[in-house]
């Protein structure tokens, strides 16, 4: 009589393992020992069965409690599935198989839905802020008009697949149990085309041009995706279309940089505007506006203009325009400008501002400290 292995040992987990750890361990083993990947390997089939049985028990709180207390004997009469049959394994933990096993899980049989299409639409910042309408032209698969999607020449019909006898699946012997797989002859469709349509060569679909209109909402952002339902590829006969996914790509703007719902731009001002203050002109997406600045503004100071940023696509609230002021140094001075600046420079020498006084005092203190430190090192060196 063969002694059953410990379930925790089979999955390679501790007795304190939680649900996610159990699931992760089981997936790894099931993927490694799945019969589709180990054709004819009875040892792999046995390990696949053991992993499924271990997970079936440990993932159920009542069964796990009985197993922890009484071992394998405690599971008698608890209605465990017959794990000698592969289909019972798939039925019990089918959700774990979906999407990552090629042929062992619950694949759909019959007509397949059409694929989704991706269309990358480039727009500018103004269109993103205000919203816009665009006509999109692209190629997609359409149902063949000659055969209505059957793939068969007019006047003929598909024949029942001989490999699966119209079942869409076949049963294969894997070790000591049987595995159900999608039929390779018909791809699960149950029928095959024996006399193909000349228009689509038996595929049931043909390539065609399509033009659709799409509305881009105000506040659209780079990488945003809109789904146009039913505008993707045509499905097989009797199956729905896929979707058209429109992804917006917002071009960079010469003046504005976007940060969330806010727009940031740099506005140059003259030295006299910075010193005296006054009214300057700043750009917005709606055109230039006048903005007052206070006297004595410094380079890099920020002026916020509420409500002149980007609209939020969900709340419809509008962000701010963040204006970073940069002070321009004149390159070509007139004679009068040069005279005035020289006169001001003379005044600056005799009338030092409080800010400049503080700076020079810090600078003097820094050099004095460095000099004192040098003398100390020289004294110790002697």
C-alpha cells in the first residue's frame, strides 16, 4: 500500500501558509507538471494529480482543519473529487487554469469574437484642453460579403470535423488518466471548410477600410484611452466584433508644460519691470492677458493665475496657470541706458541694500572662519 505524501510537503509550503501562498505554489507546480507539457511522462502526471489534490484540501478551510488534526484519515467521507480523472481536476480548480495553460483549461469552443484594435491619435495641447472631434481612417477585418462569414463557397456548407466528430474537443490519454483538449483539426469550431470561398479564401473575413468619428473630451491627457465598442475586428460567424481603442498622444507645446491639471510657463520680464513692478502680458490657451506684478520681484518667482490651466476630465474643475518669472539681462544697450545703469551702479556702491549687507557679512564670516581654521592647523603642525 502506497503511503500518501504530506500535502504541505507536496506544495512546498509551511503549515502557516495563507491563501495566496497556497495558490501561488499550486500554480507553479501545475504549470510545471501539466500533462500538455509532459506528454507520456507518468511521473509528471502523478505529481500533477498530487498537487491538485493537495490544493483542493488546503484551500478549503474545513478540509484543511480536518487534515491538520487527523491527517489523511480525517478526509474520508468528505466528498473529495476523483483526482484520477483529469477533467475533475479542471472542474475543481478551473479558474486557476484559465489564461496560462495551452489546451488543458476551459477553452471556449465555437466562433471566436473579433480582436480589439489600437489607434494612436496625436492631438495638440489646445485640442486636449478644449476637446475636439476627429475622423479616424483605418483598416479592419470585415465579414466576407460573399460567404457571410462562413468561409464556404456560395451554395456549400461547412463539414463536421472528422477528428473530434463535431465535439470541438478530443480526449487524450496522459499516463493513467485522460486529458480533454481543444481539437486541433477545427480549432474548437466543430466544423471545417472543405470548399473555401474565393473572396476570403475560407477565412470568413476580408480586410476593408473603415472611417469612424470620435469625440475627444476636454481635459484629455497623454496616454488616455477611449473604447469605441464594436468598432474592432469582425468576429467569426455568429461572434461579436472587437473594440477600437483610441489612445491620445498629446504633443509638447512650445510655451506650456503640463503637470496634472496645471500649466507651467516661463515669462521673461525686463530689469526695470522686475524693480518697479507693473503690468505685464502673459500667454494663456485663450490668448494673452494682463497680469500685475509687485515691485522688486526676483528671478524665479511664481505668479499663479487661477482657472487658466487644464480642465479635469472627471470633475470638470480647471487647474491653474503657473507663471515662472525670468529677468532678462539686456545685451545691446543704448547710450542712455548704459549711462543710467552706470549711475545706478555708483549708487549701489554707496548705498548697500539690507539684503546685500547680509550676504557680504555672511561671506566675510565664512572667509574669517576658514582663515582661523588654517592658523589652528599650522599651530598644531609645529
